[in-house]
């Protein structure tokens, strides 16, 4: 079906993103491409999907890409994108401010499918993906995980010949991941071939029958998934944490005074049934703590951090920062004490260079910084492996590099609390080392970190305490290891991290 030979892709500069890649995908195959952040996965999948060079030009592009025995470049766009459906790593790039049903139905309407058939297909997808509760909602009002599920539903609306998914489980809670896996399994008879990329191979282990590892733009041979999954060495060589591994808890730090206290807040923002998104929520972060926050997609995690940052109004309750009541503080004043790093860093980047971004975090001033500030900013960037890119535009960076820039900015800002929302650094080895560096810097300075993630193994590894947010309330607040056996966690119906006691094979 798809045959790629001698593929080379570059976007300027000396380094190639993809180098001399050969890849064949036959009908009936389910191929999983794994690699560390920045390894070239998204570029490769964009070539597989026809986006590069069909919609996005690459200054350096060479090699042969054949689809159904024809050069992909010769296919008309309507023919190509009717046969190949794709989901981008950043699902928001494929979303518009429509309601859920209109967004899912759009690909069918674009193909002139009869209205009755569209209604039937829409109902089937909403049922299969358990999205019925989102009917009538505007897509841009949904949580990150809910948006991703809706984007996946839209990609599946008109079953393609080849489905291309780039990091599809990012931001999905464990239950949503299982729904996605079940759906892909059921699609085996409808979608002839699948190519999917992930940092976390275990997430799609039951779906993939073949695996290829991508490292520094070079692709390994394609191997049976059952042969590769139990091994350790190939994953380490590719810069990825192996799918079979044991918990490695971080060292603890002494705890100190309260840095963030949320006292029984109720939000003005309400759910479709009229209930407040957050009701009677209270907890505390102390100096030296890394606290994990977990909960279902739509549980209110986004609203919680927006309330803390002063971006979402609270109706009742109070928020204190470093011992001071912060209810009357502006978002700008709160930002000088609390750093927020979203999963999509592009939301908060606006300076022209990386040096200016870090300098702004230090001084809250835009423009060219003075020599002393610029020097300290470049030193901070070097600590996160970005020294050579200090004068690059932040929007030219990969998602992984933008995440590292976010850590550099948060450390440089000398905030008391950092809120990390689904960091994209947890599964690749170098990214995890940088995340650990940031946590050590924050906690050793007597600060605190809140980590919002559906990666339960990450939470288990780094969080000394865990909060479970359920139905707008804190259902559990205690030691992380106790959280996995709590009633609140059992009611989520999720598997506990490392629940199978899996070790590592040589």
C-alpha cells in the first residue's frame, strides 16, 4: 500500500530531520513507530500522510514515496486525503470552533455523503467512543483530552484506507485510552492499514503487530511487536524508557511551609447540568513537595489551574499564595509566584528569541535584554540543552524543545510554585533527565511543583503526594502509593501503575 525509499527530509541548517529511511506498509498491518521526542516521528508521519510535501514544503526533500503503486506527489489532494486520514500530535491544529457533532460530520459532508448516512455514522461514533455526553458542546470549550477524542472521531468519520495517528494517547486518561484501543481493534475490518507514533509503546501494545524505532532521524528495521516489547536494550538505544520497567522513585526533599492553599473554592463556570465545575475544592502545596493531580478527562483539572492563576473566576472560597490571600491579585501578580507550563507551549510563547523568552521570565520586560540578563538567560538555556538555539525563534522549535524552554523559563523566573500540565518529557530518557533536573532545582530551593498528568507511572515515580479530582471535588489527598489502593482510584476503574509488577528483560 505504502512504499518509502531513501527518504531524506530537512528544514534548513546542517542537520536532517529524516535520513535515508526505507519503510513499507502493507494492507492489514498495524505499525507502531516509537522514538524519543525530537527523533523525527512527526516529520515521518507527515510524509506518510501526504502532508509533507503536499501541504508543507521541506527545503530538503528527497526519496520515493509511493501509495498504491503511484507516486504520492502525483495524486490529487481530494483523492489523497480521502484515502489517508491523519491526526496531528497537536490535535488543536485540526479543530475549529464548531459543536462536536458538526466537527465530526464535516469530513462526511465534504464528501457529499447523504444526510441520513451522516446521522447514522455520527451516532455510531459517538456511541463507540462514549462521547454522547459532549453532544451540543462547542469543541473549544472541551478539556484537552476530550478535544483529542473528538478529533480522532472526525478522522475516523469516513473510514480511510490508511489511518495515521501521531501520539494519539497524549492527554487521554487511562479509560479514554482503552476506548481508543478498543475502537482501533474494531476498525481492523474497516481501515486496511494503520501507522501510529508514540513515546509510550505500552499504550498501544495490543493494537500494533509491527514496531519500528526511530532515533536521530534513522529508522530501525520493522520487527514483530511481540519480539520487541519484552526487550530493554533496543529501547534504551533509541532513547526511550522500555515498556517493561520497574518503578524508580525519586529522592525526597524536606517539606516546609505552605506555598499554595486552595480553600473550599466553588467556580462560577458550570457544567451542562448546572453544577459548578469545581465544588468545595481544597488542598495545600508545601515547600519541597511534588504533588500529582489526576482525574478523568473533563473532571475539572483545567478549571482548577485556571482558578489558581486567576484566569477563571471563583464564586466561593479563597486562594492563598506563600501565606498571603491572593483573591484580589491580578493574573500578572500571581504569575510572578506561580509558573504554568501547558502541554502546548505555543499558547504562551511570544518573544522573538529563546533568550528573550527566558529574559522575560526573569524581568517581565520585552525586547532586547541587557548584557547581564541575556548572559544569565543563555546559561539557563544551556542547562536545558538549548544553548545552541539561544537566538532561534521559539516557534521554530520542536514540541520537545518548546517544553524544555518552558522549564528553563520557569526556573529562571524563580517562582514558588510550578504547574506542569502533561509534560512531553516523561517517556524519552533525555527528556526525563531534564524534567528531573527541573524538579531538583525547584525542590532544593524550597519551592513546590504540581504535576497534572494521565501518565500514572510518571506520577508514581516523581510525586510524593497525589490528588484525585473527581466530579468537581478532591476525592483523595494523600501519599501517592496509598492513592492506588484508595476507594477514589478504584472508582476511576483505571489500572494502577506497575500493577503487573513487570520487570525488565535483557
